C-alpha cells in the first residue's frame, strides 16, 4: 500500500513528543502504536510489531554489545581502572580546554567503530569532565561528534567498505577496487563530517563561543557545579556509575585499563584487515572475559563479587536498551510504510546538476533523521542519486559525482547525528551518562550549523564547477 505523506507521521510524531515530553520511551511507544493503527493492524498489531522488529539478528547484536560494554564499564569501575587513568592524565588536563581536547583526541583515536567510540570515551572521560565542571551534555556532544563523523572519513572502516559496496555496478564502477578508490576521492567533499569533527576542537579551544542550549548547560556546570540538569534522567543508571571501587587485590593501569582497550582495538582491526569485517561484538566479549579473569586472579573480587558487578553493568545499560528497542520498532514502521521511498519520490524531480549535491544531502539527512539509521539511508539514496550524477557527468568521474557520494554520506551522518531515534545518539548519551533528550537538544544547533556550512560549500563548488 502507498501511504504517501502519511508515512512521515509516525517518525516525526516520535521526535515531536520526545522534545515536548523529554520521555523518549513514552514518545516512541506512542508513535509505534499510532503507526500500527495507520497501517490498519488494529490493537493486536502492536505486540506483533515488537516481535517482528526486535526478533532479528541486528537488534540482538546491538543489545549484546551494550551488555558487554555495561559489564566492561562495571569492571573498570570496580577495579579502579578509570580512577587510575584519571590520576595519570590529570597533569595533562589542568584546564577545561585541555580536558575537552583529550576527549576529542580519544574520539579520533577510536575511529574504527562508531559504537565503541562513545562507549569508551564517555566512561573514561566522565570523571575528568565532572572534575573540570564540564556538563554531561558537552561530553555527550564530544562523544557523538567524533564517532560516526570520524568513521565515515577513514577509508578502512566498515563505513567505507559498506558505501563502496553500494557503488559497485553504478556507471564505470566495475569492482570493489574502483568503488573504494571512488569513495577515497569523495572524502574531501564530505563537508559535514569534516566540519563536525573540527568544530569539536574549536569549541574546546574557545575559538567558537558556545551558543544555544549548550551554552546554558555549560554555564550551569561552571557556575553551579551541576554537570547534569536538575531533574534529568541519565541514560546510565546509578547502579553502574556509582559502583564502589574494590579495596582488595592489586590492580594496575596496564592490565585493568589499557589491556582491554588493546584487545578490542587489536581484535577489531585484525579481523577487519583479514576478513574485511570488524568483529565488534566478539572483541568486546573477549575483552570483558579477559578482564574478569584478571580481576579474579588479582583478587580484586571473588566470583560472587564479579557476578554482582556483571549484574550492575547489565542493569546500568537497560535504559538505553529500552530506547533502542522502540527505536528499532519505529524504524520497522517507517520501512513498512515506505517513508524513505516517499521522500525520494518527492525530491527526485528537483534534481539538477547545480543543486544535486545539496538536494541529496538534505534528502539523506531527512531520511536518516526520520529513521535513525545512516546505513539504511545509504542503501536507499546511493542507487538513485549516484546514477543521476553519472548521467549528468556523461559517465565520467567528475566533482559532481564525488560531491554526490560525499553528500549522501554526510547527510546520512547528519540526520543520524541529530535524531533521538539514532543508535549512535543513544550510545553517546549512555557512554556519557547524560539525559538522552538533553543531549539531543544541546547538540542539534551545532549539527545544524555544520549542515548549513556544508550546504553552502556544496553550492559553491557546483557553481564554480559550472
């Protein structure tokens, strides 16, 4: 059935209610229920929707990653690993600027995974940023703006392989080697991702003044010492963030902090280089198991103590799992109602050589914002937009083609970056232990500025190219 403009209602109802109520779970649940009614499924369609949306490999994969991260963070807390790291770097972070730059640098370092980056940077930096009176909203922004935007700029990540795979068979792109080369050439045109990453450093160095809701949050933190908004609901529960440090055993920073990080990085990079696919979940599982064994051998905790930490870790990430569950459900509703296809059908007739990259950027952003997924957006937009760019370029690889590919990639990240339905936005709120909607509200003006600048750059290069 062709739902037309009605297909936009569930996703945007969820977003509107989330901003109005500050209750993302309630907002998503209401939007899912409304979407089921629009599709004519009746009251019984709601539980059926949850079964279909959540009973799949992708959702379970994300849930297991979050559970592993929760347990890993609990082990870090219990062994005192985070405190040891904070004490080691406190001499390099004597100011708010230096602390923010360290978070930015860590985000750039974990470039290979948009999931691992916020879930590592947030817990590691949280004590440091709290000590420096930096708001949790700012920490969440740093985590979010150095995860997906960074991953899409590096040519040997899962993002690069995925986008390159979608390009194969379009125009002169005959194999994966040509496709990857085309993606690499398009990276300088990915203005949104580049601007977003740079803006984090500029805000940290005060080269750009804070503005909007973020300015209010930072003033609250610096003047009142309130890193969280009074009345807010941190995504990570206090069971995890306030887990007491063990006074037993002999933990050390190399085994209890750096070793798990090296295991995750080494396992992910190794599997990516040898198989072409990073085994993120397996890497987290391995690091978690090894750290648990190390803590047991160090006598930091006995088996009973380790199990209590494991349960605290799982309980701590449950708020994020619940939001992600309903986000997957609303995304399923959007797919069933053809939200992305409707947006494409409306925008396609406006495509022309001068405005193609801008329109593709905006369409990708809208689809990603409404569905909360960058990769799903790429799968829909690239097979439509890139052939049009090649047609305008007479089959040649021109700046128009490169800008269109980059605009799709950047637009997908922009929508994903702003949307309260996005998994990476949820994970950034989780890692920084920030209220989810506080993170979305404070980050959105910054993302809009980056998107506006990116659109201007696309217009300029197309005018110059003409």
